[in-house]
């Protein structure tokens, strides 16, 4: 079982052609992406007892994602995405992030979990961020940990605080994915690839197996103990970029699981991943992201679609 902890929300997407609402939230998108790639996955987050919350529950269940907890009495969080003429999205948020009672249910929720993923708002915004960190600490002796900072400066605008939070989670992670924009914001004036190299050293011998940096049209780059690698971005017509990084993350983790490298017993093997295999993982993940940007909204591919695109 794979577990994703983080925020669920509804993306209200504004374009010149009109307004549409899509279920989203970076961690939720990763959970859906993993499920569409045929992995058993549960999503731990919050959503309200309202129409948007009903949409969240219906969306994840339609992709066979398990929801171990039900709605609460607060409004479902909303992100308003403004899409420009090039398909790029900018966001504003109206959200609540808390997970009351999570600590009392964690032992049950984490049973059988071989990989736990988290990131984005869930690891930055209190009071929920402290609960997420506790969950990662509890899961790490059992499971592979993955992390994506997916920074939202409109919500967390204190760079020093955000950097401290990101490094705290990165130190515990086995697999990290960050965008070049994330790292440019967290480390002003520093080359994002140097920031990624720094993250690889966090935690010493118990630190990350590899760090991936997505760079839009420049293609993804990665660093591990075996060295550095990069690939070109697949060519595609862009509808919008909503959920592209989350599809990349889901496919990256899917590749790790498909290789039998999830679970604490495989941590050493993951750290010893050959550079050629890491390059293949980048290609797998970049293809998934390319499929997602070719269609509106956070709509990750199925395993069949991904295999067909890879030929």
C-alpha cells in the first residue's frame, strides 16, 4: 500500500474562455496519479461536508484511491488558478490545513505502507504541518519517504521559514522532486542545481537517494550518489500546466515501486540506483507530465496511456 498525506482542494480555473472547477491539491493529484498507474494507494487529507467536498470524495474514489477518513464541518479548501495565454497557471488560495486526531489513527493508517509521499502546503502550513512531520517520522522506519516542496509563496511568504521546513522534510526523504522555481525561491541567488546538490547531502548517509529538479521546457535533471543526469523535455502541445509536476512525481514514484525499491528493506538498493536507471525514471516521469499538460486540468495518465506514449 502507498500512502499520500496532504491537502485536497478544488481548483477554480479561470481562462479567457470561461471558468471551470477541478478537484486538485498537489498531494491529492499524486495519489490519483499513482492509482491510475495501477498502484494501491490511500489519501490522508481533509475536505468539507459540502458540494466541493463531495466532488473531492467522488474524484478520488473514481480513481480507486482509498479515503480512510471522512469529511469534517469546515469548508473545503479552494485554489483559484488564473491561466495565461501560454497555459501557465498562477494561484490564490482560501484554505484550512489541519488534521485533528491524526496521531491517534496513524498506526492503523500506516499498516502495510511501503511508501509515504507528502509535500506542498501540507508540510508548510500549521497546524497540520506538525502532524504531517510526525507522520513522516513514524513511517520512516518502515517505508520509503518521498517529498515535493511545491512552494506556494502566496500562502507561505516567509522564505527563511519555508526553507527550514523544506530542509526538515528533505532530510528525512529518500526521493525528492522540486521545480527550479521552488529552489530559486527557497535559495535566492543560488543555482537551483546547487541547491539540489546540497539537499542530497542532508541527513548524511541516511539522507536522500536522489533529488530531481524539473525545469519546464529544459527537461528534468537529477543528482544521486552515482552522479548527475538529465533528459530533454518531450515535445507536446500545452493546454495548461496544472498538475504537471504532480503527474511527474506520481510516475517517478511508480517507477521506483515497479523496480521493487519501495520499503525500508530496499533503502540501500535505492541509494545505489545506477545512473542509467535514474535516467530511465526521468523519462518515464517526463512522459507522464507531457500527457498531463496536453489536456486541461490535473488529469494524470493511466498506465495504458503512459505505456502507449512511450511506444
